[in-house]
């Protein structure tokens, strides 16, 4: 799968290709660079045709590497499930709210922290 975009707000086509077990060649832009921290992507400079051609030829000439990337990505893409995303969101919210929840569970502590009490 080739994703040659200069500007993308999300990488759903890249994730879908990874889930389908397809090797991915994608432009080196921030959303794809972020995904490349988890997935094995073949990133290229989107303004450099030669760079894209080299990625294509490399995968064509290295079918074992292509299969290995596809297999790895098929498993790694599971980290992007809605359930996992919700779990991570909940963890962040709990960390943000923890100080307020501690004060709420101990109102005397909150009162001593302000001069008006």
C-alpha cells in the first residue's frame, strides 16, 4: 500500500493496510512518523520521487522483508483498537482528576489549604 500524501489529519488508510497484513510505503509526515514508532513502515520524502522509487524497488526485491513487515504490522495494529484507546483515555483522565478526587475525599484537608476556613 502506498500513502503518498503531503498532508493528512489521520492515518486510517495506513492502519487499515497494516491490519490487512499489507506492507506500507508512506510519506514522511507527522501522522505517519508517529505510527512508525509502533508499526514497520517504509517512509519516504513525499517531495522526492527517487526516494519513493527506492522504497518500491527495495520491497519488490525483498519479498521476505515485505512479508515480515506485513506480519509484524498485522499484530502491532491491535494496539490501536477502540478498547485500547478508551483505556488510555481513561488512564489520562484519572491522572488529571486524581488531585481533585483526593481533596474531595478529605474535605478537612481542602479547608486547611485555604485561609478562609
